C-alpha cells in the first residue's frame, strides 16, 4: 500500500513538472460581438476606438471588405506591439458581427476591446435600433374561423 502511494506521488510530481516545462502556445481565442447598429456606425466606432480612444497604430484598413489591422500595445506585452485585427461581418438582417483577435495575448484583451466597442456604440448612438417584428401570418379564412352572427 505504501509503495503504491509513493508511486502515485512520484507520477503526479512528474506530470506536474512536465506541465510547468511544456512550452506555452500562443493564445488562439477570439472575442465577438453582434452589433445591431448597422455596418457604417459599427465600422466607424471600431476605427475610432482603435485609432483615437486607444491611440493604437492602424496598419491596414478596408471598409469594403470589413477588416481593420492594428498594432496592439499593452503593459503585459512590455510595450512591444503585437498584431491585432477587427473583422466586421455583415449579416443578412442588417446586423454586424465584430470579431476581435489578438493572437499573442490572453483572450481577455480581446474581450476588453469588444466591451469597449459595445459601450462606445451605446454612448454615441443610444440604444440599438429595435428589430422589426416578423410579419404575422394571415388568419385562416376557413369555415372553422367564422364567428356566428
């Protein structure tokens, strides 16, 4: 019994050491936000957030194809810029899905940008426009739907 406890303890220590020594893989998460403000408002707010509010360098932008590339700086990155992107995907219903990626940073950095964009849109444009309700189905005009006189 004592031998088994020692073996299990050594095995657990070995696994723990391997986890500590394993090389870290870069973060591959991304954060997204579904905006009801339409493409133009969402694109403009995203560009202003990155360029003006955060003071980041925009390295490439294309509003026709809906993407924005920028150099992201954070105290965690030692002020060394890392590549970041914001993608604006048009929905059929007029909404826009915004996907933020900063591959070399933990996912919460992306979420902070998404949260800031959402707050900026609400502050500058008010509550998002309400979606129109779907058209109601016509009532059945069959004999069962008639009311007696």
